[in-house]
C-alpha cells in the first residue's frame, strides 16, 4: 500500500513584517495561547507570556528546545524578532570561525552569509518540529526596510522588504505559509480642479487615515503571499478580528477537536 496521507492538517507558519510600532507584537499576542521567544525587548506594554530576553542564538535555540521537550499548554510560538536574531546568528558563525565580523569568515567574499544560512536552517528545523510534532502555530516577526528593487521587466523602483540579509530573507519566506505585510492605509487625493488643467496634470497627495491593513498578496511596493487564498487585504484592527479571518481560510483551524 502506498504511504500517502491527506495534506492540510498542520498549523501555519506565519511571517509578519512592517514598520516600527505598527502592532506586529500585538498580532502575536492575540494568537491562540502564545508564548514569545524574545530576541528584542519591547513586550512590557503587552503583558504576554515570554521567555527571558535572549542574548545569544544558543539561548533562542534553548527556548525552542524547552517547548519541544517540556510539557506546556501553549499553542503558538512567537519569535520576536528575526532581524534582532540575525546578528546573534552572525555572532555564532564568527565564533565558530574565530573571526570578529561576518565579512571575515572564510576570508570574505560573502562566504560568511552562506555559512549563516546553515545556522538559519537549524532554527527553521526547530520551529518546524514545533509545528509538525507539537502542533504549534508559528508566528515570526520582522521589521521592514526600503530597498531598491531591480525588476528585469521594468525600471528599478523602491519597495518594502524584510530587514534581513537577502539570502536569509529568501530562506525564511520560502518556509512560511503566510507572509503578511502590515502597514497604514494610504489613499490618494487629487487637488481641486483648476481652469484649463488636464486631469493627468492635477497634483496628487497621499492621505492617511491611521487605518492599518494586513496585506496578503504581493504588490510592486512590498512582498507578501499565502497558500490559503486569504483576502488580499485584511483590516488590522486593535481587537484582533483579523485572526478569525485568517482562521476561516486555514484548514488546521477548522479541524474537529480531537477527543
């Protein structure tokens, strides 16, 4: 008999990134029974359950190991944040190669970042274990920065990207089921008509309302994506109603409770 089973029964691996102070940690805190693995300080106003602030990559891996081996009732692990964890990964690589900076590893030429990918894979293996064996949803938080994007089909333009080295960013995105870009909604308003002015010549101004949006599909100005057919835009409200929208589309959250 073929060793085949039906897919769709695993918790999602969610990556959320965006500007500072937009509510990424609050997103994690409103997940189902979350516990935070802290690479950066900033949870004081949230009151979430969290491991002590990590000072090294080994401490982060130790936190994940505890979740894998010790009894607990947490259903979501939140890593906050990936871009604060990355220097710890680089420090780990530097220690292994007895050098001071990531640029010096194996005499440079970007080889340090290649070595760092091996450490990133250790981390991904650990969170995948929590997802696969401990049935924990994984939420990974990252900040955004603006980078020049060289599109082979158009002129280059600026876009929001995850604030990680490009190889690490690609690896993390590849292993995420949902990539959310959180930002403020910006509308465009044209100036009032002026005599003889053509429609295309009217000055346009960006108008912000303070409304926050979770974007789930890629656009020219940012990266996003998902494997569940989520709505392209989800209101990023303070009450956390976005979690119910996400849950409607993720098979894991709609499985009958096991007795």
